[in-house]
C-alpha cells in the first residue's frame, strides 16, 4: 500500500489552470483591491474561538487573548484589516470524536461534559470576543446586517456550529442556538451521527435518516444555513434534495483535483447551481494539493505498518518515523493551487457559486502565500491575473454568500407562516413503535 501511494506521489504533477495570464501584476492587484473595497470579503470558516479556548497561556480567557496585539496564531485585528476582511463566520467548533477530552475553561477535564454545554461555552466565548471590540466587530443576524457592518468599517460577525452532534438528537437546542446568533450548522463533523453520515467515517445510513431530513427542514424554517462540509456525498445529495433554501459548503475543496474525502465531487458541484448554494474554498493544504494529500496518506500508512511491526517498541517506531520523514520531506501547498481549486469550482458550478472558507486558526500547516488573515488580497490578485474581472471577484468575496443568506431568509419567512416549530423526535421518525407504523 505504501509503495502504491508513493507511486501516486511521484507521478502526480502540479495542476496548472489553463487560463492564460491576461493582465499585469500591478493591474491585477488594482482589480483585486477595488473588488474588496466594494464588496465585503466574507470568510466562511475561522476557528478563532477554539484557539482562544485552547490557548496555553490563558485558556478560554477572551480578555487575555488580545486581538489588538499580534496573536500566536493566524488572526488578529491588524491582520484582518490588512486582509480587507469585511465579514466572518466564526466557527464555534466543539469536538465530536468518541473519547475526546473536552476541557472546561479552567483547563480541568470533565468526565461527562455534554456536547450542548460545551457548545454553549463556545458560543459564549465567540460572543464575548465580538463584544470586546465594538469598533471593529459587530454581531450580525442577517445579510443586511453584514452590509451595514461593512459600510461602517466593521466586520459583520456570524457564528457557525461545526457538527450536528451539538444538538444531541433534538431540535430544541437547534432553535436555541439560532437565537444565540448561530447562522449555519455543519450537519456532521468527522463522526457519523445517529441521523447523518460523515465524510471521514463509515456510511451507516446512506445519507440522512428521516430525522436528519427533518433537521434540514427545521433549519430552513429558522433561516439557518445548511452546511455540507464534512458530510458524506450521500448526505450532500439527500440534503440538496430536501432543502428549500440554498446550502453552503463552509470549507471544502474539489475532489476532482484532490481526491480527499472531505472534498466535493463534481456530481455534487453540478447540482449546486439549481440549489443556488455556494462552495467556499479552504486553505487546508491536504484539501488543495494532491502532492500533500498523497504524502500524508503514505506517511499514515507507514506509521500504521510500524505500529503493527513494533507494537510495544515506541523508540523503534520513533526512530523509523524520523528516518522516513528525512527521506520523504513534506511538500507544501501553494496559493496557486488554491486558485486552481477556486477555478475548478467556477468551471463546474459557475462563478455565482464559489466563495472563500479559509479554516484559519483551525489548520497547522499553512499554504505558502496564505499564511494568515492578512493574505487574502494576494489570492484575489492571482485570480485577477488569470483573467477574473472585478465583478467576478466581488461575487467570490461576498456577493455570492450574501445572496445565499438573503434567499435563506426569504424561505424562512415563508415557512414560518406555513408551519410551526417542529416537534418531531429521532425516536418517532427513525425508530417508530410498531403501533405507529
């Protein structure tokens, strides 16, 4: 298996966009800056609230993690200004993997913390963070709020839940989260739920269960965006069939370019235009670079082989892994490869259905040229160099996701007139009693 993956690594050539350069560097930069001044750059996914929670110096202390200073990771106010960020979905991620230790704010481990409790803590951190910098950040509830914030020179801030495990198989928490400012929910994180299959776990349901479909319907009624990053292709397909509002992929790449299970197949990309949704491209090296993904896969297979060979000899495994890494240096993903992914999504789904979802503060190995939140203009300049117009770049920056948000709001207003909050449960929908059948 290792040899096969290494062969792929050796044979994989850097993909180049066939679109020829059409403008000079200076003209491309001018086009990019004009676009970012006219339309808010809205990033679909930044994990700063979790970075604050996990900070080694003062975990969970919003006051201590001072965004007016240069922070240890990728996001602070000065770099956001340099990056011309105009809107942000702050991910309020919580772990969902079995056996994960979830830490309280004081660093103590709780044996049974409960997903909902930790989710509320993360929402609290994010809301306090936004409130601490009222001259730079403002909590936004609607697409109109995002435009108003941009016009005032502030970053409109919405919250996004990363994983439906946070609702604990109940629609009540979903509605409470919406009331606290959550405007999207990623249906799964990395683990298949009782009602939805995840991309990085086994497919147990073939997509969404009846309760999972009801989750989507209730999100539509609320006006909460359905986020299809992290879910299996079957879940993507079922959600696109059920939803009455446009969906988002808050941070997913293109599987045709990098065959990572977290990326979106072309068969799904071709369905996005009819739905009206938007695919927001991440800056995750293994999602955008086939070379990085092949290297990571080969390294994981080698590590597994070592564990089987030396199950009780940690030192032998460590020595062998050190030699492996010396012989197989990790390649680096590049800004140009991110641009290739954006171009591919445009080619398949159209310029009206692509956006940006960096995953800053949630990644370890950065893309060369996209190291932190100050670097977005460089990516937009690269696209302008490839022939993207100012209007194209404005759509990519924020106009596409603002349209999606507004359409979701219109759908919600209609549905709230048509039906009350759902009282369905996972027991009644997925496990009905014989008498109810």
